[in-house]
């Protein structure tokens, strides 16, 4: 049997950082303002908006690490874009 992550990687394209951020933030039920608060005083809802609308193509390494931690995603996922969203609750 093929491991699940291999099947996923073979059948899905990588998400962009923008797509990862939007998908995961929505899964967690966070607004841009709430995510910015989780990230700390140097973050604003505008920073999140710029990332989600691709106005900021790639944040600094430290910001990627902070996003990874706040969103509960491995740093590898943030860098490579392979992520399988949680199934919807029924």
C-alpha cells in the first residue's frame, strides 16, 4: 500500500503561500485581525491581507516561521505548499 502522503503529493498540486494562508486561517476560524494578534505586535491585519492578495510575494524567513507556528503547520508545508485540508465536520 502506498503511504498517504505520496498519493497526496502525486495527485495534488502544491498550494501557494497565499492559498495555504487563506485555507488554514479559515479552517481555524480566524479573522485577519485575530491572526495578526496571535502573531504579535509587529503584525497587522494589513500584513495578512497583503500576503493573502499576493501583494507581498514572500515574507522574510522569520515571518514564515511565525506563520507556521501560529497556523499549526510544519515549516516544510509553508515552504513547499503540500497540505491536505482537514475534512469538513459533519
